[in-house]
C-alpha cells in the first residue's frame, strides 16, 4: 500500500513538473510580460495587440543572434512600426554586458529588454537555449516558434512573417485573449 502511494505521488509530481516546464505552443496565448524598455516602461504583449510581435531571445556571445538583430530591425522598419514590433530579450548575459550591448545597438529601432537571472521572461516561453524566436499574431496568440535555427531557415521565417502581416487585425471591440494563467509578474 505504501509503495503504491509513493508511486502515485511520484507520478503526480512528474506530470506537474512536465506541465510546469512546458513551452506554450501554436495557438496558445503568449505570455504577457516581456520586460522593461530603455526608459523603464513595462512591455506587455497585450499592449501590442493588433501588431505582429516577434520575441527573440538572444545573448552577446551568440554570433547568430547578433547577426539576427539588425535583420529583424530592417524587417520591422520595412513593415512599419504600426504593423510589426520586435522585442529582443537578452538572455544569459549579465546586466552590465546587456547595458553595454544595448548602448552599441542604440541605432536599432527594436525594444531591447533584459531577462534577469530568475528568467521570469524566458521561463513562461519555455526557453532552454538560444536562438529562440516566437512569432505572435495580431490577436496575441503564438503563431510560430523557432529554436536553434540558422541562416538556412531565413526563407521560412520571412514567409511566416509575411503571412502574419497579411492577416487582418482583430476587431477593436473583440476581447483580448488573456487566460488567468498568463498573468504578468
């Protein structure tokens, strides 16, 4: 009896742990909190409703990530800030390194945020490594996720962005997608 109780508890803990660390998938409401911008303002997916949002997790030591940021800035400029917003979340860097890199990248018209050691931005997105990109549709739902991608994926990524930009914005009177499980910290 005691053995079956322990086994049952172990199985419950395993299920809870796997659900807690699960990455949200396509169609799920995107986790809302994205950090703070250069001015200290909180950035939330819900505030960007109506735009396509690309959230990319990067670090200064990731060569591909550092190549990607100017490309994403150019795509955002081409689409227009009313249509597309890129939020680049620094992951796995110290605050000092992030601040130095952010200052070097000041001419890129991206929102650059910092994910502290507690990873309160990365964890809800299920980030385990970089590069990690999440494309969010105009209604705040995850449309595509790319993990560990490279230059060979650029055509697919560009097609997905174009597809999202071509989709109509949700009606302004529609209730935003926001389940209680996606609360900001």
